[in-house]
C-alpha cells in the first residue's frame, strides 16, 4: 500500500508532483514589535524586570511578536527560579542532613534538581528565541542560505530571459 499524499493529476500537469505551488496561500500577517507594548506584564516578579527589558530590547529589532511574549516571560521566570535554587544550594549546601531512626544521613539537596531543570528550560527557550550564540549562528546561516537560494533563482531567471530574447532574434 502506498504511503503519503495521493497523486494529484492537476499537479502532475503543472510539473510540481505532489508539492503545491509556492505562493498559493496568502501571507500570514504578523504583528511586529513596532506597536508592541514591551513593558513587563503584571504579576512578573520585580527581580525579572531587568532581564525582561534586556531580552525584549535584543529581540525587538529582529521582529518580536505578541506570540513570543509568553516565551520571554517563561524565560525570565526560568532564570529567576535558577537564581533562587542556586541561593538555596549555597545556603544549605549540596548535601543536606536527614534523620533516619537514630542516625543522621546525607542526601542531595533537592534544589540541585530545580537549578538544573530551570537552567535547561532557560537554554531551550533561549534557543527558541534565538538568543544563544549557537542559535544566532544557525539563524545567520539560514539567512545566508535563503539569500543564496534567491541569488540562484535570480540567475536562472536572468539566463532564461536572456535565452528567450536570443531566440526572438
């Protein structure tokens, strides 16, 4: 049994196979950061306001959208949780004592896990928003690849136009 999209005879005649023609759908309108309110939302702890401002000012020139603001909020909260957990680890230590029967044993501080998880969350969100150096390199490479594709298409069109003009003579 064949897998995938069933063949479309109309597309076969156009020569696009199973792929729809590019540009058939209208472009999606996105609210870019020009008219966006970038003040920290209500309920966001005061300790995160500086990071909120820094992240928003970094993302605004790249086209921060309203859909990305909850990601920024999660990012700054993850940083706050990471700092709080780090302070708890500094205060109580990596190992904390607990009593079993008559003896005292040590166990890893549960805040180590919170610190680790919030750092992982922060890094994931930073990657998603393009804030980490690796994400910025990846975004730059994608832009270069897109520009390269546009140049290739423009060259092909220019050759086709030139060939068409040559055949008219």
